[in-house]
């Protein structure tokens, strides 16, 4: 059984298994990972394959997917590649149909594919497409994919969905209105879905990551000076979440920001206003170079 129905004894057994190096609960499971051609998705795919999971790699770039698949197989793992533009909802439906026909129910789904936009609102009045594109890949795509795979998960009475969101849903950082709003929508949708699927042993985990050094953050010069996790470190955390199935994975900075927003919202506004002024928009956000 999954973590949802585990007794205290089962949780102790899980800890003992990890200490003794026993087999992972992902061994023999089918794990779909979106955005698997680079960054967190690629690192997670390698981590899952190393513990015996069959990884279904999903991304737009066929050549990069093939590279990741070949590397996993060369390392002795199992991987299958599926090229899909997740912003094309009909393509998502076709992907679901193909995967279910070839593999049956997907046991674990990692909604990792996403788009981050850091741009002030005063630079966004003529860029409504920023909000549309963010919602398309960060919210509508994972919801469409999850909805397609969810009936089979519920029918087999086992399933787990991991959403890679952001600590921004807790701290509400300036310049990230489009990004944080779309990720907050996914975070909230998943909490509702988890309550509806509770009795079918289908669980959801929202991973609220801080900064991870991936190609997605490269256009923002300020990030180059900030501490960040590596994709491999992030992938290891996703692997543990897949095995343990927690409701959320938070960091202390996010928790502190969330508490501050609840306990002293106007003070938080003032502090973030100062932070907003201290860290200007990047050249890409200003339109000085391509995004």
C-alpha cells in the first residue's frame, strides 16, 4: 500500500528499508516524467531508473529525449521516450491514449515541465501572452495530463502525482506574477484532487522548490549570485518524494515567508517592495536581449 494507508509500523519499516538499502518501492513501477530532456526532469529520470523504475520520458525535443533515454539504458535502466508539446491539449490526449495502450496505468506522474517568467507588471501591460503561456504549460498541461491518467490510477487503486511547483506559492515574490499564479493554481488543484481520490489510494505531492540551477533560470542575471541547488540535488529530493508520498515538500525559507504573509502581511509587502527595487528586471525581461 501507499503512504496514505500506512500504519506507524509500516512507516518504521520504510525507514528501516532505507537504512538497510532494501529495494525501492519504485522498483518495477511505471513513472512518467515531463520536461525530462534537461534539468530537474532529466536528473529525476536517472534517479528513478537507478532504483528500478521504468521511466517514461516526455518533452518536446526528440533528440534530447533520445539522448536521455540512451544514457539511462547504457546505465542498465529502462526508459521510453515520448515527444509531446504539452501546450497542445489534443497532443496530450493522444499521449495519454498511447501510453495507456502500451503500458497500462501509469503508477507515478511527475509534472515537471514548466516555464518561468520574471518580469515586473509595469513591463507587462502589452504582454498578456506571458500570462497565457504560463498558464498553458504550468497549469492546463499538467491538469489535462493528470486527468487523462487519473481514471486508470483510481481503477488499480494506486497512483501518485508529484507536481514541481515553487516556493513562490508561499512567499509571493515580486516580478513573478505570471509564474507564481500558474503554479499556485496547480498547487491548489492538486490539493482538491487528492481529497477526491483519497479513497482510491491516489496521492498528490506538491514540491515547492527554491532556486535550482537549470537552463530555465539562466536569463536572470541576479540568479548567478544566489545559492541554488543542482538538478541532481533536486532530482534526489523528487525521488524521495516519489518513494514516501508526502503531501508537500517545503523548505524553511518558504515556510518563514508563508508565516510572515499570514502574521504581518503589510510588513511583508513593505519588505518585498524594497527587495523588488533592489533587484531590477533582467535584460531579457526589459527586451534588451531575447528571452
